[in-house]
């Protein structure tokens, strides 16, 4: 294990460092250019189309909701939305952006440490967030999510492709959509409903079996 890998491991264990990193990231508006980049806008539109296909008029959860941009786009098509993010700055902006949506709520939470209610959500979405976990930390997450979904509910995964595990990926992460999504696809209690590979990202929809 080289020095960079050791530092990453230490940072993941010290959760306050993770919070600090993302609060620094959100010291300015829209640090991931979700509202200004044509690529990010097109990807977001793609995600919204997928969610509208699978989202009933009931309860949806988003982990890593950031500034609430997706919530603002999907609020009219769902019953209740719950967004969670580790950054207080991001959540403050999310609340302001969605102040006219009575069915939308946000909380500052660390998904790594938070417990989830059983059989509660109709849809859960994780978009560009799970590669912040180590491979070791990822292993129990499919089971944790499975328990929080209602029977016949859906999980939507959206992550970039990375050269660390995908020759066609981008040189930005050690691993990306291939490793992360395959972990869920091979989790036997999930049924694969949709799996789309874009040049730069992958969208996977899974269904919790009864």
C-alpha cells in the first residue's frame, strides 16, 4: 500500500475529514457544474427520465443529494422525497432551492454511519456517490439498501465509468460504475430491470424481489 492509499484509508476512517472535504467543496455554488455543464445537464435529464419510469407516487430517498438539484426536477412526480448529504452547506442550499416543494425534505447525514428504516422506500437513488467508499466499505451496502426498500421497490445507480476497472472509462477514479454496479447486480436478492452504458457513465435499475 503506497502513501496515497494509506492517506485515503485514514481519511475514510476519520469521518470528520470527509465532512470537511465536502463542506470545502461546497464553499461555492454548484461545484460539480450540474447546472452549467451541457454534459451534466444532459445526464441529469437522462436520470430524470429513468426515475419517472420507475418512481411511483410514494417515497423516494436520495443519498448524496448535494444542493437538491435532482429533487427540484423530480418533486412533482413523487409522493415524498428524502435527501441526505454529509455537507451542511449543500443541504442549506438544497432546502432553499426546494422551499416551494412541501413533499421534499433534507437532512445532514453520513450514509456510512446512519441506520435506515426497514421496508420503507419505494425508490432509492445513489448518483456519483458510492465511489467515495472503499471496496471493503462497499461490501455490506447492497444488503443495507435491500432491507430499506419495500418489496418490489427500485434501486437506481448512476456512476461514472473509470479507467481503474473499465478500459473505456475516464481517468478520474480508482474504480467506478463497473465495480460498483456489478456488486449490486450480483446481489441475488435484486432483479436487474435496466442497465444502460453511456460513453461516460452507467445507469442501472434494480428491483427488490418480494
